[in-house]
C-alpha cells in the first residue's frame, strides 16, 4: 500500500492510519509477478498463448470496470476466480488487426461464513499483430487534416494600436478592460472611440485590470472545421464579467458535457506562442490568450466541477507505477521491447490509470466511499506527456448521498482515458457499512 501511494502521488493519510487498501488496488494483489510461471487455468493467459501462437503477440488493455463491496484490510488473504466471457475478432483497429479478450474476475476473502466476494472486475485487452517497419496505410484525408491542424501554428490575433495595451496586459498576467477617459464607461473589445459619449481614445489608453471572474452567458462546442493549433472539439464561451462587460474565449479544464450556462468561471491565461510583432508592445514569445475555466465546486452536488489535476509523466513515473501495481509487462519498463511491440515508447499501464481516476475523486472528496471505477483507454500516455484530469458530477442523489463523477484524462494527442467513479458520502443510507477512505 505504501509503495502504491508513493508511486501514484496519493497522499491520503487514512489508508495507512486505518490499515485499509485503496479500492483501485484490488487487481494488484493477484497479479502474476515477475517470475511466476504461467497458470494454464487462467483463461486470459490461455487465450493469450493461443493468440501469441497465431502471431497476435502485442497486447494493450482497453477497458476496466471494477465494483467494490468493501475495503480490504491489512492481514486479509485474498484470492481471485476468473472466467473468459468473450473473444471477439479478428477486428481492424488503429493499432492493427487484433482480437479483444474479455474476462470477469471476482475477488474473495474466506471468512467464518464462507467465501465473501469483496470486488468484481470486467477486464478487456486487445491482442494485435505488431506492425512491420514501414508498414501501415497513410491516414485518410479527414485524419490527416485534423492532425495537420493540431500541429500547425496557432491562429494569432492582429495587434493594432487600439488593442496593443490589451495584449501587453495578458503577457504580464493582466486582463485589461478599456475605460473611457471622459465618462469612465468600460468597453470590450477595445476601440478608438467610446460608444457612449464619443470620446476618442488617447494615445495612452485608460483601462482597469479585471479579476476575470464571471458567469457563462452562452457557449458553443466547435467540432468542425479544423482550427490551426487546436485539437477539436473545443468549447468557446461568452462570459459575463463581474466588471459589466462580455468577452469571448475558450473554456479549458472542462469536458464539453460538463459545461452549463450560468456556471461561475475564472480567468485562465493560455500561452500560445510567437506572434507578429507590429507595434513592439508584445514580444514574439509573449502572446497570451484569455481563456476561462469553471470555478471548482467545494463539494459533491449536481453539476459540481472538480478542480483539474495535472501530472508531468516521466520514465520514472511510468516504471515506478508499473512496479507498484505489480505489472511486469515489458512495454511498461523496456523501451526497446515496447518499440518491437509497436509502441514508440513505454507507456502507463491500465492499473495505474485506474488508480489515478480513483484518487482524482478522493483528492476532491476525501471521505467518499468509492463503490466502483470504470475506465476506457484512448491514446497511450508516454514519458514527456502532461496528463490532465478533469471531471464533473454527472449524477447526484440527495436522498442517498450517492453520485457519479465523469472523469477525462487528456494528453496532447487526445483523451488518454474516459471513465466514471461511483461514490457515496459517509453518513448516507448504506454508506457506513462499506466505509472506505
């Protein structure tokens, strides 16, 4: 437990204080280990051996759905039973031709009344043929267009004499709102004259520095056409600032499904890179765009938004979390073997991702009883990536104090994981019987 907490960066003290295991560790206890010989009775190992012999030697986990009945306590002896429930293929995937292998596991603790189920898991992996060097079809026009847009230089505003003060402000972390030198009226976007009294802007523009706090007036989710320097979809919001003006900007650190008209938002300045230096006020590397993010909710409730969690992924993180989850697959620690199996580098394993999704919830609601975690993997997470988690309460039952948090973990290439966490607050009906930190 200590190794798992340290590797994943989970500093919740009550696991050790109360002698219980984090719920998402359930699969860790019955992993094969480094030198354990294959178990012919294990259906996943048996199916993998058959597919290995047929040339499908690469493997990646794709789905994991875990349900927890109660926390495990230090000293308990755990065993697992697993059965094969589906074998589907061959199927064409982004990684190549492969087969999906799905198993269902049940973990039990033997007690005075007989075996007690403490957790279940549906687990799916893809066994695929590793691509040959230079093989593979080029992406289609749509995929190539989207990738090109994301890699292209971001669109940048034109800096004029009327707007230079605004962009000079964002470069130093200020959101500047133009103020009329005669009547004091605030206005945005900046302009050469006041629409209220007609006063022309002086050479040294008057402005106030806004806190950026506001409320979302309206928004759109942009799916198409591609936008240079942006990976779609993106959310564009119209924000009513507390200062009395409206601004348009991107909404960040939130999934499109969590955006609600009327939600409170705060300023999040985003650096986008060099721009055309026309008037000298803004250095090329200093262009910063105003954006907004939801104000994190203080606790569970309908529509509550969790604060973002950002992790800079390193080789040490990938390897240490694989070891802490007892996953000795070579693709998680050996770069050469990972490349032979079709990956450009080692990558985070699904046990770690599941643990991060669970701990993302408990960092926000430390007393919550975690009832289940379900994750679906997207693009791999490699060393050098920044992994950002965002989430919101997608279901809430006031009567039982239970709910569901929808979680998304993204890297620059797209979503690494989408998932849900089922939870219940202590003191609610049925929660205390299975109390977990």
